[in-house]
């Protein structure tokens, strides 16, 4: 069994399966060299908020931007001064908000599909280990 890797000065230790990288400041960094520590294959159970946080933030920002675009576009109808600015920026915010909204809404089913694939993979791995490790 190998001993944990040490930095050149012997002060810092890194877990196994990691590489040491020296930076310009003289300290060392631990960088993972295996894909087994990926987000999708982590052994710790993650909450729904941890899984869906990013797409929900994208959806919320998209809705807010879209509504801001609606307000700006409607100002072009009611206000006479700066009408050209409202007519140009309103549709830009509308399209940007709609794009973010759609991206977030498409991201959620992709995450669900990856979660199901991960569960199937773990089930098949356990079956394989059960039958072949006898």
C-alpha cells in the first residue's frame, strides 16, 4: 500500500489518487486524477436542491428578464420620449429572457435522464458484482 503523497517540503498531504502540482507561490495543490469523483458518480446522496439549483436559477433569471422586456416594450407604447430606445431594448430583453427560460426548462429533463441512467448503472454494477464475485 502506498503512503499518501507529500508536498516537496513535507508539510502538506494529499489523498491517494491525486497529483501534486506546484504553483508559482511555492505551495502545492491537490488535483484529482480520476473520474470516479465526478458529480454524477458521487457516493453521497444529494438533495433535490443541490441537483436542480442551477437550472432553477437559470429559469428564474429568464422569467425576470422576460418580464423586464415586457415592461420595457410596453413603455414604448405609453411614453413618447425615448421611444426608439424602448423599441430597441424591449425585444432584446424579451428574446434573452425567453432563451434563458427555454434553456433552463430543457436542462431539467436532461438532469432527470442522467439520474435515471446513474441509478440503472449502479443497479447493474451491484448485480454484476453479486453474480461474478461468488
